[in-house]
C-alpha cells in the first residue's frame, strides 16, 4: 500500500470537510476522492427511509426505465 503524508494544513482541511474531497495533481488531473463517513444524521435519515412505506424499485427496474427514456 502507498502511504501519502498530509501536511498539518492539509490534514486540518480534510478533518473539517463536511463533504467528499477530490485529490488532483499539479496539472489538475484527478487522482482520487476521499469520501467522508456518514454522519449520525445521514444514518438517521437512511433508517427512516428504509422503514417508510414508499414504493421501492430494483436496480434493474430503474435501469430499464432510464433506457426507455433514452429511446423516447
């Protein structure tokens, strides 16, 4: 595994971020993305949605529907 050591300033920015962080090289080429872990609020919302009575669709149903829209 490759280890990259962040400067103190970089580490502070990463720790304070409330969203994903994109890493780029000096030319702006995308190297990767650091995804923040879900917050307690994110987890609460997800649990509410799972417990809800709303209609659910499988991935196959969604893909089929999107493909039908492309052909229209």
